[in-house]
C-alpha cells in the first residue's frame, strides 16, 4: 500500500512540474474583457503567442472566466456557442486576424500588433478604436435565460488614445 501511495505521489508531482513547465512556454497578451451586472466574474479574452511573440497558428484568441475569487474556469459549451464564444478567427496576414464574436455579432474585431503588443481594434462610435472592455446589462427572465438590455463598448481611439464609449441596444 505504501509503495502504491509513493508511486501515486510521484506521478502527481511530475504532473505538477510538467504543468508548470508547459505554462512557462505559453505566452499571451490580454486583449479585453466582458463584465456583467450579474456578478463580479468576467470573461477575459487573450491572444496566444508563440515563443517568438507571433500569433499562434490555431485559434490565437482564447476566452475564459476570471472568477471573483481570482480563479479561472473554461467557458461551457453553451456559453461559447450562445454568449461569450468566438464565432470565427480568420488570418488576414502575418500577425493580423479578423475575429467575430457571438456577443458582438455585428462588430468585426481586428487583432494586430500595436506598439509592441497585440490589441483588439473595433469601431466604437464610428471611430477605429482599441477595445478595452465590454459591459453587458441584463435581467433574468422567468424562463431562466437572461435578456440583454444593453451592451456598452469601452475603448480608446487608435490614433490619439481618446476614451470612447458606445451603447448598443439589442432589438
């Protein structure tokens, strides 16, 4: 029994050290996040990078929950498909992609390198802007599904860095 416990402990320790090693090779730049009125958890969107600080070849933009307690969780299948997921990612050129999100169906997001870091560029109030935050105000329906009342986009103009905000009211 003692031998089995020692073997199990050795396997667990090797997995922990392998996982720490694997994380050290995974680089990312934060792009923006989505906050909601429901609670303090938010969805963080990052761009995955190679060792050479270039966009990862497959699915470079990732999304995950950052919990109120500081932990992280993956989005569920339903959240990815109907709320916070990424509809498509299309490479436009080296280190530049077009991203379409489920939550912002009518807004094309271009991820590109600006001043040494990757940023999400989107039109806010008709001006090309760096997206920083999305805020979603919703209310719970009797069916249990939320009804989105409005979506606010927050960012800064790409050139001058002036703050911008736009409110989208779904139909």
